[in-house]
């Protein structure tokens, strides 16, 4: 399953390929995904060195085995995989944008910015979601700047608690000030369906096939 990634003039600049069971047998792909996750592990709430074995297990059980989660490979126009992205359906008609990693610099410069719009259109139009939530470490300046370009609203900042065990570092939202033992901050943003449709009407129409009122 492939969805186009389009620029602001609706020209196709790449595509989102849905991760399916056949890709579990692609050893080179699984190894590339494991290397990328390890390289960018500091952007995740749970941080550890990822191996092809535990990556394949996660993809099989937590992605393909979860009908609330969708993972995409980001491809250039030439079909080269340069990263991944995805979303998870939450309670209350909300989806979270997650699993975003850019592995290579190849492809259109707006490929990863524009693929968010495509995923948002899928969730808002095809799946009937009402809102999108994005959480980012405050230290991740580049990603924060890109997210703000999407028209999101900042909802909250959360101080975090850090713990380490079995080779993993885990961050959790601190429910008590006395639990705070790190300078890391998690920022939560939200994008409403109405705001998205108002700003990206032409793109949304590609999924409805009709004029939005």
C-alpha cells in the first residue's frame, strides 16, 4: 500500500509505503531500521541499543499485531527508502504522530515535512479523527521548529523522571516534583481537525474527492 507525498502545489515528491508482513523478511531493511533507531535513540522516551532481532520482534508484535498503529517507510520518487514515519490511534478520536526517523538525506528537501500532512489527512479524513498529538523533547530544536510550521498549538511541558535498568534508559512524566531527577523536558503539541482542513483544504480534497464546506 502506497500513498503519495505531495508538495504545496500537490506535485508528488515521494511516497509513504505501508509496512506489511512481507517486509519482515527483508534483512537489509530490518538492519537499517535497527541502526537508525540506535543512532537516534536519544529522541525516544525509552532508549536502548536496537538489534535486528528485537527490531523485527517489535515490528511483528507491536506494529503488525496492533490494529491501532500504522508504520510507513518514506520513499523518494525513485523508490529509495530514506526513513520511516507513522501514527497511533488513541482514545477520544485522537491520533499521535510517531516513529519519525530520517535515515538518509536523499530525496526532496520537504519530504518529511510534507509527509506529516499526508498522514494527518489520512487520519482526519479517512479515519475520522478529531485531533493530533505530538510530543517532543525540548532539546530537539530542529524538530520543534518543523512542528511549529505545521500550525500546532503548544499544550503543556512536562518535567521528566529518568531511570535506568537492564541496559535501558526510561523517561516518564514526573507526577511529583520530588521525582524530577533530570533536566529533560517533554513538550506536547496538538493540531485540531478544523485547523488542518482550513489550512490544507486542497490536500484534504484529495482524500474526500469532493469540495469541503
